[in-house]
């Protein structure tokens, strides 16, 4: 492992290394990759579909901590967070651009591993990385922008939710924040998912034709349901006892003496899917890993406890809160 600083390698030396790593993504649709001001792509999106564009920024000290996350894990997560957004639209990722601010203390080996994580997750989900930018900064900042495609019949917008729709969620919630809390406390346990999260691209494709509104869980269930409600102009009620929380996450709550329900409602970065679906269509997807957690109503946002009592549905991670 080399300890050479990036300042010794130089920006263009780094770009050459990145270009070599990304050559594996060259395809017939790519007219021009790294080397010009923009990547040039032949769009395969016809009248029956749409292009999807999304971007996410990961900042050291907020989204990751180098004391417990490897550079490969940071790179992996930066791609997964973006692909999860594409999954929530019912689409498929196509092309990605990477921009990174490197502090002085970052080594060449660190950068190599960071890009290896990006390449690995991209290859898993059929994403082509075609370019980007690097600069210097006081903190390590990783920004990824993706272009995807989706057919019209697959497109799922938050505002498409209808009154009477069931609210469903994939998998289980709170697991990512549970891992973060363990790491912060210096405890061993279920940290795998926080360090190396995954997304639900295949599930998003499978259910897109049947659902109405959809969103990914990046800021907690309460926040995502609120976003669907705001965009659709409706209310929602979530049944507390129906929120799926795994036994491993519950045990973590016992270890740390914290409520795993808060992690599920407000923790975020589970990258599961929250979606609404007409009750009569639920049987079309009942073989999937999903749970019904509520329904869309005329107005109001409520969390309903085991006794049927209502409280205001609140929560969700806020970067500026």
C-alpha cells in the first residue's frame, strides 16, 4: 500500500488513474467519456420513456467517518444512495458522474480503494461511470450524479398517491441507524448494513407497474410518508405496530437503551422503498418482501399506536436541523 499523497500524484495523474479504472464502462451508447467538459451519450430513451437525473452528496463527518468506514465502503455507499433514488422512480440506472473534493491528508491508496468501491457497486447494478471532476477541499466530499431511464408505465411519482391507497414498505427499517449508534458507542453488533448498505432496484422494477406513489427511505419512514403526502395533497396514517423492525435492530435498541422505533421513523439511510398501492392490487405483489404500514387519507398525518390512539406523525432526519 502506497502512502503517497494526492498532492504528489497531482490532479491529472489522479484523473489518468481514474480514467483507466473506468474504461470498463465504455459502451456503444457512450460517444465520449472522460476527456472533454461533458460526457456525450446517445440517448436510447424513445417516446415511450423518460430520462431520470439525480444527485447525492456525501460529506465527511456527516454521512461517513473514516475512523470506522473504509474508503471502499464510502465509495460503495455513494453509488448505492443514488441508485436507490432511481429505484424509487421505477427506473434503471444508466450513466454516472463523480465529483470529489480531496483534503491534503488523503493518500493515493485511499483514493484507489474509494474508486474500487464505486466501480464494484456500479457493476452490480449495471451503471456506467463516464466521467466527473476532482478538486481540493478541507473535508472529503463525494458527489455522484446519475442519469437513468424509465418507461412511462413504470414511472412512479410521490404525487401519484391516491386516497385509500395502502402504504407499504420493503424490508425492515432502522437497521442503518442502529449500526451508526453502535459505532458511536464503541460497541460491537449489527453494523454491517450501515457500513455497506444496499438498495432495492430489482424490487422497484417488479412493483412499479402496480404502485402509485413511491419514494426511497433516506431520511426515515416519517419523513418519506410526509413527502408523499405533501406531493399528493393528501394525509396519511401509519400504524406503529406494523412498522417492520428486525430482531437484530430491536436487540441493538436493548443494548444501547434506545427506542428502535425512532430509528425506523427518523433514522434514515435504510434505502428501502415506501410506496402506495390500491388495496385491490396488493395481491399482485404479495410474494415480495413488503409490509403494509398504513394508508392514505383525506388530510392529516398521524401515527396510530397499538390502542388505536392518534398522535402527530413527526420525525425524519434533517441535515440542517
